C-alpha cells in the first residue's frame, strides 16, 4: 500500500487525508501544532456559504482598498510597506479581474457540490459540530449595494444556487432579533453554519479510526526526493531540545494554508498564496436574555463585511475584515472593536461581557481559486489556497485531489 504524507492538519489537510483513506492509501498527516485545526480552521465565521462565492477580483475591491488604506478600522486594510510577495500577489489579483464572472460561477458550483460530500461524511462518521441549517441572510443598507448584489445573484443562480431577494419585512420575519433600517436582502435557504474546529477535530478522529497516523508537534524543515520522498521534521522533546526525524513516503500533499508557499518552493513549485488576515469574536451567551436576543439565522452584512453564526445555544460567532500584512497573527484591538460594536448595534439585548477574540490567516491565491492538483515533480500534489471559503469548499476539493492522486500518483 502506497504511503502519502499530508502536510497540514487544518480543514483542507484533514479532509484530504479522509478522502485518500477512503481510496485505499496509507496516510500520515504532519502538523506543527499539538492538535488539529489550530490555525485558520480554529475560529472562522462558521458559514458553509455557497452564497458567498463571489470572488474578490473586481475593480470595486481595488478602489475600496485604496480608500480605506489609512483607516485603521476599515473592513479591508493593507499595510503599504513594500514586499515583493505582497505586490506580486496584488498584480496577479488585478490581472484576474477579467475572470471575475467565470470564477464566481465556478466557485458557486464547487461550493454546492461540497455540501453533499460534507453532509455525507458528517453523517457517516457521526460528527457533531453544532450544525445549523437555517440558511444565510445577506443584508444591504442602501440601494446601490443592493443593486450590485442583484447582479452578483445572477452569477450565483447561474452556478445553480437557490437564492432570492427579500424585502425589509421579510428580513424581519426571517430573523426577528435583527435591528436595523435595511434597504433589502437576499436569502439562501440551503446554506448552513457550524463549528469548523469541532468538525475538523471530529474528522481527524475518524481518520485515526480508519488507520491514519497523525504526527503533531512536528515542524517540517525540508522535503527531499531520493528513491522515495523524505519529509524531514524536527520535534521538541521533553527537555525542549530538537529531535530530527525523517518520514518516508511515496507522495506528498501540501495542505498547509498560508505556509504552503514555502513548502512549494522546497518542491520546485511557485505557489503565490498570500496570508489575508481575518478576525472573529465569540460572544458567550451566558444568560437567557442574550440567548433569546442572538440570531439563529446566519447573516452577512455587506457594508461592514461581517458574517455571523450561531454555535449552539451558548455561543455567537461574529467574523470579518481582511488585512494584508504578511504572516502577522497579532490580535489588534482596533480591528476587534468594530466587531463588538456591530454586535451591540444590531443585537442590543446581547450582552458582550464575555468576548473571545481571534485572528487567522486566510490562504488566498491571486485568482481567489484554490490550488488543486499536481506539482511539477511526480508525486507532489496541492490542495490549498481556499481563501475565505476553505470550509465551504474543503470536502469537494479533497475529493478532487484524491481522484487526481489515484490517476497520477503512486498505485494503491
């Protein structure tokens, strides 16, 4: 049986490991953390959202980025300090504006396909992840943004999505706890939400039951190709000293999120994935009044670029913002505060006494499409660069990658 090493134990890596196991491979997953889903898959917005499949490659995004550059609490913020990686990524981002419609439609179709895979996996493996299937409601404060959303909706519908416009009265009936004077909205009943960390951890346990090996607390220091691949790792022993280890494999799959670019360079590939930082807060609903005042329907506020999810009775997740600032993982108060203030404005009866902030790095390709497939060298594969839709797309991209390995990788 051929052995495959998957680098990365986030949603993409664990989903890929599962898909490869189901196709008969011996799988080892390597991650630098002690547990799965400890980086970008830890506390995202929680949406499984085909309705958010619009890619960002649009001139309006560029103009907003320039407008907001000096506003520290802006939804989109870029550190103007020059780096080759950042500006080469931005140049490629602009060059893909012409594929805006094509890629939005393709992403919609992929997101819809991913639902079927994920729901089947969750049922088969009995994974509890606070799944709420009440749809996603997009809200718009003014006519201009609603008209843009109408044109976007045409692309989403072309991709196969059931999404309809709703009036202000319908908004109130769909989510009665929501406060605000909105122009209109769009509602996608087939979208859903859940806890990505709980799902990924549950899927990792399912992989272990099916024979996968997970090697945590391992830092990959190099990847060499001799007769087989040698994935060189260092680990911290009980005394804090570094212990070297080499894992042999017949193939390697890179699912390392924002770190994938470095691993691709080790393997002779150029992968221009950039870390776009996002923030979230988890509001703990510790009293009955807050639990009743928090929404169960998932929301996306187009003006603030904020999404929400209800994670069981006791937690309310609010996430948003995009920050181009390299591999910086700092949690900044001026980026978290707008999320808290937004919660207080739209849900005034929810107490924000206990709020847990978080920041993660979305791995984004310049064309906003995930990198799925072969590398230049035989036995090298990629499933990474999912951007803001990692969880939404993961089950489908993992299946696609696994099928590529079956076709072009080592025999099972």
